[in-house]
């Protein structure tokens, strides 16, 4: 099979298209013919070698979120069959590139995957797992006992956009920041107030709950109310302890029932996602360059 591996740490040119032996599904695994794999900030971080736990020595396979078709089934797999369209999250924090999505074939644990609902494009489905599961988990971590005002940063992005919708559906009032010239998309999420990127996050007064999805760090710390809750997607500075802010960093985790529900919500329009552009797998380096140029309107997706 063809795969785009990181052969040297550093710039996008370190991504190389290579021929690898076809993986064979072990017990509990299925073989997936990948139709779409999402490009995430975590892939770029792995490529440059700046990830929690330290750099992974090349060569390794990037890629968390895959959608495709089951083409073979290992022993002891129930509930998934050959021909089924599935989407899922490779837990890259565990595989650290020994298994990754930038490939034509992936031997994936059946537990990582859920069926794609009829009518949902695999390219769109591939934008869902990592970001939606992170958003879900962040809100769970916040553990807000009753509807409150939640400030979400970067709702123009994957995690922030999913979190904003999920928070609205949970009954919260959502104020959300958008990147420059992307306020319309964030407004279309149905949030109560759209905050332009250049505006003061604290302008509406201290927020009882802040999800710093970007994360922006200091402006989010300034916006959270004393005694409130602040969750970020990466570590940020600690809040002054005298302010009694409950502060946490979300870490995605595999959750098949939650993934199934989240993918279903995208299929029926309760959650919104968007694809900025697709690239052939052979142009993975080009896709990384496009990602690093910034100001995307949605996700980049590789097509093997
Ligand atoms: N801890 C975990 O388990 C976990 C899981 C998934 C993701 N993450 C992290 O979460 C973060 C978001 O990931 P993502 O996939 O959602 O990224 P994304 O889709 O690129 O979204 C980020 C969004 O924030 C916008 N933005 C950047 N700076 C901003 C600012 N100052 N004010 C308002 N908006 C701003 C970006 O716009 P521009 O592109 O125009 O700058 C983009 O629209 C990343 O740091 C990622 O590594 C963590």
C-alpha cells in the first residue's frame, strides 16, 4: 500500500510517499480501505516533533481520523462486516505513529470505529472524531450543573465549533469568538454572541465558564469569573489560585458510544462541520503547507 510517512522531523518536505506492506488485521481488528483522513494540528505537531511525551523517531505514520470501507475482518470482531462504511479515531497518543491514517489501508481496532450513517459523505465524516470527542469531553470536564454562560474561543475551528453547538444543545448561553472574517460561520452555529477575534473576550463581563479551544491563554484567563471554570485544549498558564478558578486541560479519549452519537448528530444536521479543501494523499506535504499558512475555513482532508 501507499502511505505518507514522516521520514524526517521538521518541515512539510519530511512527509514522503512510500510503499509499505499491506497491514493484516489481527484479532479484534478490521482492515480499512481509507477513503478520507483529516489533517489535524496534532499531525503537524508530530511532524515537527513537538508533542507530549517527546518526538516520535521517524519514520512514522501521522493521522488520527479516518473514514473508509471495511475490506477484511479479523477474529473476534462483531458488529462490523466487510463492505461497511465506517469512521473512527486512531488513538495516536497510544499508537504514536505505528498505526496512522495517512495510508491506503489501516488495520484498526474495531473499537475505534463506528458505522457512517447513510447519506453522510466519508470526507465530511472524517472531520468529526477527534474534534467532536474533544469538545464532548471538555464539556463533560466542565461539569456545569445548570445552564450558564459559556465563552468558547475559536468556534470557527473544529473543537470550538462542535463545543459551541453541544453547549447550546445543553441549554447554555454561548458567547463564541471567531477568527477574522469567519464571524458568519460562527453566527450560523446559533451562538448567542459572536466575538470578533480582535475584540476583548471579557467585554461582556466575567464568564462563569470558559472553554479555551484555540487556546488563547491569557485573554481567556482574564475573561473567566473568579470561582468559575476554565478548560483549555492545551496547557496554558495557571490562573492565580486566589481566584478559585477550577482549571483543567482536556485530553481526548476513545468513546465509541459518544462517537456514534456525535457522527449521527453531524449526519442529521444537529452538529455542523466543514471541509476547506481535499488533497490527494500523495500531496500530504502540500496539505501541511496549506494548513500552516492558516486562515482555513474548515478542515483539510487527504484522499488516498
Ligand atoms: N487536548 C486534546 O485532546 C486535543 C484534541 C484536539 C485538538 N486539540 C488542540 O485544540 C486546538 C484546536 O484544534 P482544532 O482542530 O479545533 O483547530 P482548528 O480547526 O485549526 O481551529 C482553530 C480555530 O481557532 C481560530 N483562532 C486562532 N486564534 C484565534 C484567536 N486568537 N481568536 C479567535 N479564533 C482564533 C483559528 O483561525 P485561524 O486559522 O484563522 O487562525 C481556527 O478557526 C489545537 O491547539 C489542537 O492541538 C487538543
